[in-house]
C-alpha cells in the first residue's frame, strides 16, 4: 500500500508525462504522496450563490450560476479581448478575458449552464468580471466539491501551461476517487486516542475538500501536530542517543592557564549571564559525553570571552581548540582580541586564513601535529586537507549560520573522537525556531550586556533630511568619534535603484572633503591586504568615516565608532539591520544608528524600520523577523542540516503547538527511548521513512 503513494504522478488521471515534469520542477509534486501533502494556502467560501441583480462593483469574489449567451471579440492588436454575455433570471453582465481568447469559446460553448467565480468591477458604467473562473454546471456534479474551495500555490510557469489551483484541486479529487482504501495511519492508535486526533485519511480529505470550518480546523490540527511531532521526536531521539552513546573527552581539571587568565588577565567583571553559561559549559566538558551547545547572545554580550575560557579549560587538560569563522575580518578580530587577552599566560594562539603564507602554514601544521595545546583561529581554511589536529578537543563555530553543515563535518573528521562543540550566534533565534532547527542541542543564552554600555539610539530619516544627518555626523566627528556608513551594493545595478557604495563615496567625499576628513573603504571585492589597510586606518583613528558594504556585519570592533548610518535601510532584513547596529555601542559613550530611506517605502519595510526604532532587544527583533519573513527565508535555515520541510505548519504562528508536540515526543521517548515497544512500531517505521535519506549530522550540531 505504501508503494501506491510512491507511484509517479504522471500515472494519475489528468496529468501525464509533460504535466508531471512541470509539477515536479515547479511544485515538488513527484508522486501521489506529494500531491496529498501539497496543502492549500487558503480557502474561499463557495457556499453562497449570488444573483446578478445583487452585484455591486466593490464586492469581493462572488459565485454565480447562469448561462453564457454569446461571445464577442473586441479591440485589435495587443488590446484585443474576448467578452461574453452571461445571464441568470435576474439580469445580464459582461465577462472579459485578455488571455486564452482562442480556446475559451471552444472549451465553454455558448448556450450552456456554467458556474463562474470572480470579482465584480465596473467598465463603461456596467458591471463586469475580468478573467472569471468558469466551470460547467454538469461537470461540477461529477467531481468532489466542498463548501470551502481550496486555493493552491502555483507559479507563472504552471499557469502558462494551465496548471492552475483548480487543476490541482481536480487531480487531488481524482486521487481520492481512485483510492478504494483509507490512507494508512502514520501515528499509533493509542496516541491518536489519547490526544483526540482525527484519523489521517479524514484529515487529508478535509484539508483538501473541507465540509465545515470547525472540521477543517480539526483536520489541520491533526496534520500540523503530526508534522511537528515527528520533527521533535527525531531531534530528541538523536539527542538522547548522543547523550548516552557518544563519548566526549573528559576535561576534569581547571588548571594554571584558566586561573592565570581569570585572576590576572580578565579585563572586566563577568556578567551573571556569562558566569551562568560558563558553569553550564564546564559541567558539559566534565560529563564524559560530547558537548553540543548553542550559545546565543546579542552583539557585544561577551560570547567570545565565554568561548575563550572554555578553550583554556581544554588547554589545561592537554587538548587543542579551534574557532572557525565565516570571514577573514572576523578571524583577524578574534585573533587580535584572544592574543591580547592571553598574552603572557603561556598559550599559543595561531591564525589560519586563505591569505596565510605557505611558510606560516607549514609552521602551523607542525605545531598542530605536536602535543602542545594551542588555540587555532581561522576561516574555511581550517577544513583544508592539509590541516590536521593531533588532539582537537573543542571546536567553536562563530556565526554558525554562515556555514553549510557539510563544511562543519569536515572539521570533525580531523579528530579521532568527536570534539566538544560550541556553536555561537549573535543572531538571536526565536524560541520556536530554536526548538525546531536546534532542538537536539543544549541552549545557553547570554541575556545580559556588560555594565556601562548605553543602549544604541536608533533613528529613522528620509532622504530629504540628509543635510540634517550630515550635520549630526560632523558634530560627532568634531567630538572625536568615528562613523560607519553602510551601503547595500558595491556597483550600480540596472535592476536596483538604491544608492550604491561607489556613488555614495563620491557624494561623501564632496560633503566631507580631504584633508579635513579621511574616509576608508571596505567591501567584499577588495583583497585581504587592502581590507587590512582600510581597517587599520579606521582602527588607528586616522580615518573618521568608514564606507562599507555589509562585509562589516560581523567582526569589526571599534569602540570609538559611535554612529552607524545605513543607507537604503528599507532594503535590509531585520536580522541584518540588527547585526549592523551591533557594530556601534561597544564603548562607554552614547551611540546612534541612523536608518536612511526614501520617503515612500513599502508597508513591510515600514514595519521593519519601526521595529528597529522601537527596540534593541535581539529576541524581540528575531520574533518580528520570523513573523514578517517566515522561517524559510531566515538567514541560514537552509544550511542548518536539520532534515525537515514544513508542509502545513508555520513556525511563526504555531509556537504553542511546537512546544506541545515536543512535550508529547519527550514523554514517548521517556517510556520507550529506542521505540522498540510493539505499540510504537508505527512511529519507528514512519521515522525511518521520513528521515531514511537524510544523513544524521547530530554530532556536529
């Protein structure tokens, strides 16, 4: 029976090879199961039929039953259109089409009864409906119909081949009609009964062809619960297996290196949040199991300090550590700060990037092959074949969403036994997303900023207020402060009309002319050497203004910079705006983030900018970002390595259900950790089916 659902979609009545190819390519529908789980994105109430004399131009979509009396061809050339007189016993209206002019009269001959659906409008003082949905009243009797008409997502390419929402509904009906059996259950009977869930067959049928609104809600609840339940069950099963079976190096002692640093070199008092997280990490490192911990904390909250102290514990136990970063700028930043923090305590810190010279690479390779504990900081260069560790005990991944999971896997292959893993991110992750993307990791949060830091003041200005903004920047520079100005593009694009860095640099040079002002430039197309020269100019305060692209989003730490001006702010996502704002406010003085945009921006852009102005809380911003953009668009989720593809659930709106599904999954595994109990065989089989082709990355976060 399972094989039935794996049948290629081309064999379904009404599809065929060509449409099957398009459905697979555009909608991911390759087999019968894919079609069953291709859910509508909304429903239209088709319970009411209107009469023609009831229609008003401002009405939403309406449904009518009547007769097409005659067709007329109107206009010439590109403006050519087809119209039809449509009538019922109360009156007559005009139907109009600009596409499909040739085939519509043949498909829907005049003189017959039809059901039409569309939005009334006014043309030449008369009611008309443009491009109505149209269906023969006779054919409607033959197919599965429901009170609420399902609306399916389609692409332009599908529509061009007449694969419309109505077509998908029709072939889904064909599939249900040809089934002479009920869809087999994918949850055990005891679980369905205990949690009062609708049967799978009924839930799928009602999701596509709902009978009543309350029944539709129960159907969607069943399908959402199951989807989220299996994700959580899989994640918790991995976590449980790792906790019990994957051994970790035991870091049993806190020795001289850690104590020398803590008592003699620590540049500031740790926050309570940092102390709490360090305790959590120390407990993991001494437990005998492999640590897999996600460390979340806003920009400037002190994650690097926590990571350094964890690496010093590794060194005290004779192990090497590494930090892998997505950019050379961030690698250099970590190298400088870690080197400064650890100077004189007896630990060697190494830097490896794509720009590292061959002689230095050779020296690093020899050092790593030795027994001496070291800290290696680097970019993707760390996963090159030539890099070998003799005793890699702790791997720290910074801004982990920038790395593909396969890239991280290469790092773990360099250790005979899986190293402890600390994943760090300054992009706060909403709780619901964290439970789904990182549900198999232990999570630590630094939810406290170092004392003395003033919140960054965020302001929004439009382009016609630019002179006021430049006056403010001059004042800040006169007080000895420095300024970032960020642009979304490097070069002019024919498709994008917003300001770019090169054009902006010309304007800024005239507004802030040399020799009174010095401007340094930083963007992704520069060589590493030129980037370093620009950074040094700014770091040494020889340049008052740094003009950059989002390459400075992570890794640039200049406490004297107090102004972040973001050009075309309406073009940036919330997460990126928040990251950029985090480049200022790193010193004791008051800092400012200025968001520039045209006076006219979209509603969504206005919400993003309003959110930035109203809060500095990264988690509030992350929640807003999730609601605005949805999980599929959030940066990095496609590279997370967690195997799921949500068909019906919504992480932004189904937070409570995610938590509930996780509790249910946890209770199942508490009683039957390996799912060997006969009553859970359905769970075991379904998990294997869903995740059979998905490689387990659970040991590498």
